C-alpha cells in the first residue's frame, strides 16, 4: 500500500491516495465515514464527534481505541484520525493562540455557522488553557469529567453528552440572536 506523507505546519498528514479519493467521494455523496480517536474521551473527543455528526457526516461511525493504536487503526480501517498526535485534526496554534481539535474540524470542513463559531470558544476554553475562556467553559469541562467517570464506554459517553452539546449550542444561538446571558455567573 502506498502512502502519501505530507507535513503541514508541523503536523503529519498521511492517507493513501485511495482513502483521500474515497473520503472526498463519501462527502460528495453523503456516505458514512469512519473516524478514530483515543479512548476515555473528555471534552474535545466528545465535541468532535458532536460537530462531525451534526455538520459534516450525519451517519458517521466513531472508533475509540488506546492512544498508541489510533494511527494504526486509521491505516487499517480507513478511518479519519482526530485529536491525537500526528493527526491533521488536532490542536494547533495560529497567531500565537491555541486552538483545539474541534476548531480543526471546523476549519478543515469550512463550517461557517456563526453559532458554531461562537460555540467553539466554549469548547476551546474547556479543553485548552486559554486566557479568555468563556464563563461556560469550566462547566463543560466539569460535566465532561463526570460523564467520563459514570459511562461504561465512550459510545455511552457520546450518547449521554450529545444532548448537553445540543443544549449549549442552542443557548449560544439564543445568546447571539436574543441577547440571552447567564444570570448567576460573571
């Protein structure tokens, strides 16, 4: 199997020519894609499946594997790796600011929804040490830590947390559209 290896901004991006073509075809035709990341998800590894399933691939299949198996699993299954070292869809810096894998998905797939872009700030603040984290970010991180502990596996974690992400997205939309704000937080 021949792999194309590309280094962009210090990130190694590798896909077979067939995988690249198949991924583009699947997106064009609306077919299901596989995605793979590290197990024991917290914020970004739940936020990414949420944004992917809501905005990129409604029939996406997610695989959660040990950290040292993510890239190997991606190679074997054709899954797109995310939020793992060496993946294209990973934390990155731009203009001296840290961005998370959630941001990388938004950037890669050209998502322009204003609510989603604002919501990304909450996710970023919950998954990275940024100086201007929104007031909602610590709550998202706390909930993510709790869900990780009470769920039997990452798929149950996604199932239980997706309604939280839907609610935070709606809250963000209402904040932008109607000026809704938190009443008891700064």
